[in-house]
C-alpha cells in the first residue's frame, strides 16, 4: 500500500514539471460555434508602402501613336475687341422704289446757277412749292406751306420742263417739275404750274430745261373729275 502511494506522488510531480510556470500557451483556442473570424482589409499601398506609379504612354488606354494628345493654349473665349473687328454679312438692300427714281438727277431740271443782282427775280425750284400732295387729290388752303405763302406775288424765276402742246407758238403752257410728271389725271397739282406769257411774247416748245420768269400767284384750278390740276400760276411770264 505504501509503495502504491509513493508511485502516485511521483507521477503528480512529473506532471507539474511538464506544465511549467511560464506564460499561457499561444496555441489558439478553437472558435466557438456561431462566431466569424476577423479578416483585416488589405492595405491600399503596396508592400513597400509607396503610391502606385503612373502609367507609361503605351499603358495609357487613351494614348495613341497615330493621334498624340495636343495641349490647348490661349484663352477659350474671344474678347469683345476681336469680335468687334470682324465683319458680318448684311442683308441685301432692296432696290429703290420707282417713285424715288423718277425724281433723280437725270430727270430733274438743272438748277439756275446764274448770279442775281439787286432787283432781279428770286430764283426758285419746285422744291419751294411742293405741298406733299398725292396724285388725283383736291387742294385745300391748309396745305399751303409758309414758303409758298412767302413767294406769292413775288417776281420769280422757275426752272422746269414744258408739257407738250399742239402748235409752234403758245401764249400759255404748263411747266412741269420734271419730264416724268403728269398733268391732270394721275398728276400731282403741286408739281406743275400754269404759265401765262407776257403780252407780245410767245413760247416755242422744247425738250430742254427752260427758265421762266414771272409773278407767282396761288390760283388752284380743278379738272372735270373734281381733283386739282394745278395750284400755281406765273403771270406776265417771259422765257430766259
């Protein structure tokens, strides 16, 4: 019996000697059921700790040997000074109306350039007598301009063209603002004047521009259609 007890004591001491007194063993314990192992996220940097190297040209998917990249230089927008210096196409202008061309320099009588002396008649043109009347219109006194009123009763010299008439010599004829003007139907009463020649004087028809000297009167005359044919009359007229 005593020998058996001694054997047990020896075995116990041997077990304590094998266990030792150092730190707890690092052998991992078995994970308990239901728990997931913790996995650390990989580091973005490589094993050396440096950042990724840039791609070389041939490794760049947007680089091509045939079409190399071009760098943009200079401003992307133009300045106002550059824009203002440009010329822009303009719309083609419309041709002038026929009415505007009728009174052109080719049809208008030549202006009287002769110098005047004290006591000479005042040189005028139809521009001094125009009342802005339309064709086939009845004259009314309110249409008269201050310039026309000023000339009434004065001795004037008017340039224009003769309305064709029958015969060679005439004691009365119509002077027109230009060759395109009409008298009577379709005419403008402020673009014409009736000329009454001075006693002993007669007029001979000509296609050239004439100058008539006479006393200006405002004496409207209407036609059969009721419209005014002419407004002005030159009395005691002579050709110059």
